[in-house]
C-alpha cells in the first residue's frame, strides 16, 4: 500500500488479488510465438546470459550453451535437449507411498496447461547417457512434437523430474 505522498507503507504480506484482465481481441500467445520464432541472434541478444553473449562475440563454440539456454527459456527451467542416441526411455511405473512419483504426476498433469499449443509430450522413465559422469535416470517428460524450429534434427527435449540417486527417488523438481 502507498500513503498520500506515494511512499510504500508496511502492510499485509499476502498476495494482492486483482481482477482477471480482459483477453478479448488479444493474442495471449503473441510473446510466446515471438520467442518460438525468433532467430538465434535475436534470442542471444534479447534473452541469453551475458556469458553466452560475450563468448559468442569472442569466437567461442557456443551452440551447446545456446541450445541449453533457449530450451530452458522456452520449455521451462528443468528441460534439456540431447541427441536421441544419448537417451533411452520406457513407461514410467507408479508407486504408492512415494512422494516424488506423486509430485511427478502433479507436474506432468499441470504441464498440459503450460505447454506451447501444438506441442505434444509424454511421461517416460528416462535413462540419459552423456558420457560425462555417471548415467542419470528417473521419471520425467519427453516432448514428442514441437514447433520449435531451433531444435536440431534427431534431438530430444526432455525434463528429468524425479531422478534416482542412491537407489531411491530424489525429491521431484518443477520443470517449469
């Protein structure tokens, strides 16, 4: 809250509720469409990290970092993208009294409302082989179809939501 002079005054810390804005005659996906269709240079200049911008300017090989940052920005923080030869998957199995698996279900169920229109995804048990460090595995999402033209051919976009560590599931992460 502000007083008569416009200074912020202490009050409730609760979230303030506002009226739902009118979306009539508005393209509510305009910003997401712009992001999805912008060029590599536009993305790097407008949304990438300073490290990526600087190292591209200095002549570093930057494509791997660019793909990592763009996928996380477009699909969600927990999403990654690797060549299909590095990822195996199968059906995830549900388990009773397993909070990480319960939370994975919540995140995947909610993702259907956040996914870019036209993108298709599936819940999967993932095993990721990067050749750097040990393999990673657990339950997550793979993007089966996408309009993101910047994804290289034969690459898979995925999010490992509940990873297995020490023969047990780690707490689930929100991929968005």
